[in-house]
């Protein structure tokens, strides 16, 4: 595809349920980022993958959050036992090493 | 201490004026700097990047970098109402080689 693709675009889930958010990066991009943006707020770094290196998980807010990247391409962000404070737009971005990143359209997560 | 600082604004300028957006960063070894624009309800989009001290111009946009002062700015000439958005400064962290974003400056261009 031409750009970063995220799915679903919107997700409404009940408190306590698990959710999986998917990101398809631009082909050939070795760097992949997940950010979270709450309404009216800035970008909160969650996790960073670079090639085959161990991911930088320093931004994950709790152990309910995890992410994996299979085959150096598609990434899945999993939130277990969702809470209302997890409601936000989750943004994925991809790029080449040490260069700019390009964002997907985001997944709007609403926990009710 | 935040690694990338921006004034949250809003910065209000009249149509046709020059808008000046500023950003400071704490990692002295940072080498790569980016400006993203984010319209309300949309994802950030890259508008400029700069790696070397000095100015870099692209159309109505000029990025300025001063590594000694750890300062990067974005000038928008002939501001248009369509430039009204939040502008995010991003710095490539030398440690983990990941992009770190400031909280953004909201720009309002008044017709």
C-alpha cells in the first residue's frame, strides 16, 4: 500500500475486555512507532520497533499494554482488561532508520 | 523534564502575516528535527525536516535550526486560514533513535 494502514478505524469496547489494534507499515520501513493521543493532548510515545532490535517499550503505561511486530512488518498493539482511561486515538507511524516517520489514520478507541 | 518543549498557544496571526513557531530540545546530541502539522481530528503529517544548522526553505515554510542553542523554529510566510492547525516539533533521540514529539502549538490564522 501507499501509506500506513491502521485497523479498525474506530473501536468501541466494554470496560474489562481485551482489544487488538493493527498497523500495516509502509513496505520496506524498518522503524515502527505506536503513540497515543487523548483528546486535546499531545502525542504520548508507547513503543518503538527498529528492524530486528529489541523494541523500546519504555512508553507503555502499564503491563496491560503489549505490542508485537511479526516478520518485521505488521504490528499489533494489545490492551488487556481495558479501562475508561485507555480511551484515545492510537496512532501508528513507520519510517526508515533515523529519518522521518509517516502516520496512519489512527484507531479511535472508546471504552464504555 | 520534558525533552521537547513547545508553547501550547494558541498563536493567533492575521491572514498574510508571518507565523513563527518555536521549539527547544534537551538532547544536545540530537541530529534530526521535524515539523508536523495536525489538523483537528486528523493524523500528523510531515511538512519539514532539517538536519543542519541554518535555514531550510520549502515554499512558504522555513525551518531554522540552531544546535548551539538547542532551538528549532518554523516560519510560515503569507499565513492562510488553511494553515490553522496544531504544529508538532519532533526530535530524533540519539539514545534510542526514536522520534520524540513536543506537545504542539496551536496556530490560528484570522481571515
